[in-house]
């Protein structure tokens, strides 16, 4: 029997990869996301932690352009915004 955890749609889960992009300015965080999102398997979640307010629009736009699923924004433990992306291809 498969013992993997069941994650229901919309349920927050820990990212498979977290990119620490603190201190980076646009467009560097989405460039990092583009370079590293294939480090997780299809279905995996990448989180981008970044203070730059442009990321709030840049990450969802990158997802639309690249055909990936934007899961939303939450916060890293230190309160810095964290943008979550599910790899779909």
C-alpha cells in the first residue's frame, strides 16, 4: 500500500524546493525560478522567498507564460513573502 501523504487541492504543503532570493531585485528572482523549477519533479512545489514587491506580479506572470501553476503567496518563517509554484510540465 502507498504510504505517501495525501494532499488535497488547495491544501498548503511544504515546498519541495525553496529558493532564497532575499536581496534580489526584478528580474533576478524569476530568472532563478526559471533555472531551478526543473529541479523538482512534475507535481512538485517550488517556493520563491523574496522581498522585492515586483515578485507579487512577476511570479504569477512567469507561471502563465511558462504553463506552470501559481499556488499563491504565503510567508517564510521570518515573515518575508513566499510565492509558491507547482511544476506541471
